[in-house]
C-alpha cells in the first residue's frame, strides 16, 4: 500500500501496530517524508564511498526510488543510509520510508547488520547474468548501462565469458593441428589464415610485410604492443615459474635515441597502412614514456588520450611492483577521427582507466588484445 504524506508528514497510524497480514507478518505502510525530517544512523557499520553514492543516485534517477528507507519512531534511519545520501545528492524533496515501530533497539541493530550482510551471501548465475547484460547492451536504452552497478570493464568481461561459452566449434577447414615438440615450425614470411584472421610471421619494421598482410587494405584501428626496451629478466611477470626468452630487438640494449628511432619507424609503417583518422592504441612502459611520446607525436597527428590499464594483480618490480600498463592513444592522419566509442548511444561509455585482469591474474578470464604487432 502506498501512502502519500499527510500535511505534517506523519501518517495517523505511524505509531500504531498494523494488523497482521497473511502468515502473521505485519503490514507495513510506505510514507513519503521530507529529507530534513530523517537522520542518519551514526552507528551503522556499513560505509558508503562517494563512488557508490553516485552509483545509487544514478540508479534512482534512471530507474526510480523503488526501495523505501527503513526508519524507527525517532525517524532515524535503520537501513537505507546509502539511498538517503543519494537522495540528498539528487536534491529530492521527499523519499519513501517505512516505519519499523515494532523492533526493539537490539532488533533494529540486528536488522541493520542483516540488511547489509545477507546480500553478500548470494552469488551470481554468471551465464544468466551475462545473457541479461548482453541483452541490455544490444537494446536502445534511455540510460547508461553502468546504471546497473557494473563498470565497463566488468561488463565487457562478463559478456566475453558468455560469448566464448556460447561459441560453436570452428569448421574443420579452420581446425589447427595440435602442437608437437618444442621446435617452431613458423618462419619469417609465413602467412597464416586463422578463421577470418590473418597472422604474419615477420618483422613489422619491414613495409613489405605489411603489404603482404594487408593486401592493399587499410586498418580501421590499430592495437599494438611493441617491445619496451627493457630486459625480460626482472621486468616480465612469472616470478621464476616461466622462463621467457628475450625479444629479438628492443630488449634493453638500445639507447634512448635508438629506441625512439625504432618506435618511429614502426609507427610510420602503421600509419601508412591504416585509414585516415584511425585510432592507434600503443602499449608502453613508464620507463620510456618520453620515447613513446617523441616517436608518436612525430608520426601521428595527435595524442588523443592516455589510458591506464589497471590490472588486478601486480607484476615484477623492486621500488614499486607494477600493476598498470600505459596505453597511448594516437590519431593517424588529419581527417576526422573514427568514433568507435559511440558515447551513450547504447548506454555504454569508455573511460581512460581500464580494469581488466592481467596475464598473471588468477581469474578465469585473462586479458587479451585485439592485435599485437611485435617487430
């Protein structure tokens, strides 16, 4: 039953026991009260960050205030501190409340703890959740998809899990033989067709290799992960469990000037074989930010942004262990850049902080890039 506030904001039955309903449960009334009539429960052990308050406010704004705030006879909040603070952020004149007059002080405290804790004891049906989020991502929403409480990185990983689980086996024509032995069978110049992907074994400082790979076509977007000019030992994750070989080039042997020229030559070829206005994502290391920027600003028309890939697990390091990777976002050419983000069009947006798991993550989903080109 929905009850609008009386003139003084108090229902005539607010302090009287309600009749028991089916099963002996008390019937509760919802009343709208002004925000300034309510007080926060200072003893509520559940803390709400500014980020969460903003998320709750966004949900209320887009989906409505669908859960009342539980209060006692002193109009102190028992459960709903987060919704109350979100309502203040939205400057709502009134909020729906439900009076829990029948609870003793001890029961009020127990209910406040249970209200926060019991929701933590459930778990998601990942497949069903992914199916529902994927549906929401494909329909024309009037609000941003992050309103549901998941961030962009989480949404992408959940959908990717669902997509991979639902994929059918590739046609026999695309099936790859199982690897045997430890001797590499691919050699420079080999071009592999993997489903609709083309993979070339070769040095991408050589423009002829690009011509062979691209077949006169232009890349609409580039995601490249060049060597960082740091030695593998001591800088690549594995903690001794994996023995990584050194890269053929730019593995710590180059001077700053040599590494800048190395990157510049690589970026020049990437620009030549990409469409006008294409966006190039270049993974880089903090130790050589200057070289990446010098080479990038020489070969590209603009630095669009700097993304930070915040991984869920730290890698190698001494003074500080590295838990992030830099992604320089350059624009190639002078024409209008291609907007692949479609900000807000389907209720999804991108920020320059990426929260995907790293290669050394213990999560089932490992981060993978769209296109990695190494000289």
